[in-house]
C-alpha cells in the first residue's frame, strides 16, 4: 500500500469542489487517512516548493497557495501515487482529458485545483510536512471487497 498527498488548492475550495474531488478518490477505492483544512504558511510553502525557488513562477505560486485555506489529504491504496496523478489529469485543465479531475473541473492555466505527490519518495517527504502529527491507521469494513487474496 502507498500513501500520497493531495492538496485541494484554494481554487478548489473556493469553487466548492473539494467534496466532489474526495468522492472520486473514495469511489475509486482509496482510503482517506489524513484530512486537514488549513492555511499554508510562507514557511511551509517554501519547504514544499523548495525545488522551484528562483523560478519565474515561484512568488506567484507561493502567493496563491498562502492567500486562502486549502485542504490537505492523505490518500492510501495500491499504487496510490501513480493512480491519483492519473485521476488528476494533466497539469492544466485546458489540456487535461475529460474524465480526469482537472479535465472535468479545470478551466485555467494559472489555477489547477490540485497538487499530487509525483513519486513515493516525494509523498513521504510531503506527508511529513503537512501531517507532522502522523496519519490515521484504520481498516475500512469494505476493504476485503476491493482486492482478492
């Protein structure tokens, strides 16, 4: 099992899409093991986006991500990192395929609704940033119906 981080960015929250996004992940069979409504501090943004420091879009990205609350979600399941990213779709909603979250809900090059960890290693690092208190470990009653022995 893998666990990955998804951030429902401020635009997803303001557009009332968080519930629909979470529903799609749950309907796929993923388990929510962390969920937090929060406002990202500049310090957290700097640590999360450290690889982008100095790039032309960095200040705008940090400004956007710290301007309003977002929803941080820890999602667990088989191949969670790759599957969640596939479900999210291409980075920009106008380029994303219909049926993906960004393809269905995204309409902007500037605001792309979601962040998803891009590798298991990134997921581990990012989850520690957003959930330093740890995640919930629980077994859904329907788990036996999602995978064969």
